[in-house]
């Protein structure tokens, strides 16, 4: 008799054995290396002769170019920023140096007109040389006094830089004033337009002497003590006479702009336009005087009790 149906169902199924390949091992590593080497040689030969891989190189170059640009961009931006900052700093320093140099040259050249006339007039008598260069100190304007009755400015140089009270102050065009007070790090300059300021001058054309007095106007000065028949006319250049010892001789003070005479008055009414840019001051030059001259000037002022070279009562 046959087996029961239940026994047939309980018998586990037979597993199928995998079919073994005929070749279980591929080419060796050496064979692969030789094959790849030969393939490389063939491709290089064909590419060298016929440029078969040129389109591939162009394609890869176009694909890699954005990555290369992005990688080099930070370095290029850093170099550009460094170059721009260095160039700007160099330009600022050169501009400041050239501006100071121009100010010095203009201050030295402003005496040429006065020295030329003086030299022609006195060469045969004195036979002396006139010194063009004066030791100077450059200072910058830091503040302006807003009081309408006083014309004072503050500069960034003080006694620590050799500044002293009474020191003459000029700009590129002419005399602008004198040091009124000097502190350790700054000083106050009284302009020649101040109502309390007066400066001895002379007409450069003929040597006629007078005193230019401030009237509270930055654009005009008054010339006093000249009679109606004085040899002075509009356009005459006024320079410092050197009297009083405060201001060195030969520096421009202003030009005569108007001469009014009245037969009923003893003196002419003369208006002078200052040479210095009193309303546009940015940088000034302080003329240094020798220690002996400063001491003699202080002694003279102490004895007289007045300042006839820089202020009027």
C-alpha cells in the first residue's frame, strides 16, 4: 500500500544546487594592467595624431571652469581689496605731503615781489643778500571763535612744538595774524582783521610806512595816519615793514583797494584787501624766530608796556 497523504506533505522540499560556472576566475591583475597600459598608449597615439580627445577636453574644461573660478575668487578678492586699500592710503599720504610742500613753496615765493623791488632800490647801497627762507612750522586749523567782536582761531600746535605768544602766522598768500596765547598742545591766533590788531606796513612801490588796522571785517583792513597827499593808490602792495620786531619785513599784508580823500579831513580814508585768505583758513605757517630775537622783543615789550607791533590800544 502507498504512504499516507499526511506523510507526503511533511517531507521537506529538495534544494536545488546552483550551477557552477565554467570559468570561476577572471583575468589576473597583471593582465588587466598590461591591457590598460596598451589601451592608454593607443589612445594617446591616436589623440596626438588625430586629436580625437580634443572635444572631450574642451567639454571637461568648460565643466570645471566655474569650479576653478569659484576656488580662486576669494584669493583674487583679497588681493584686489589689499591693492585698493594700499593705493588709497598711498594717495592720501602723497596728497598731504604735496599739499604741505606746496604751502611751503608758496610761502617762500610770496616774498619775491617785495624782495625784487627792495633789491633794485638798495643793491648799490647795502650790497647785501636777502634771505628767502624762514624756518617755519605747519599747523592746521581746529576751531574758530564765533564771537563777532573778536577774530580768533585755534590751531593744533602748542608750546610743545615750539609755539610762543606773539609768533607771526602766515598762509600761502600773506600775513594772517599772530599767536595770542599758546598752550601745551594748541594755540590761539589773533587775525589781522581783529579790531584790536594793528600791524606796521609799508608800500612796496615807494617804501611809504603806515599801520594797517583791523576793523572786524575779514575782507578789509584800514590804513591810518596817511595824509591826503600821500603817494598811495589802488593796487599798491603793502608788506610788513619789520618795525616793532614782531613781524619780519617783506611779507605781503594786502593790496590797496580804495583811496578816499576829503579836503576837510587831515588823513585819507584808505581801504586794504588782505592778501591772506582769512575766511578760508585750513593750514597756516608759523614763522620761527631766533631765541635771542624773542627775548629782546619780550624785554622791549616789558619796558614799553605796549604792543605797537601787534595790537592797538
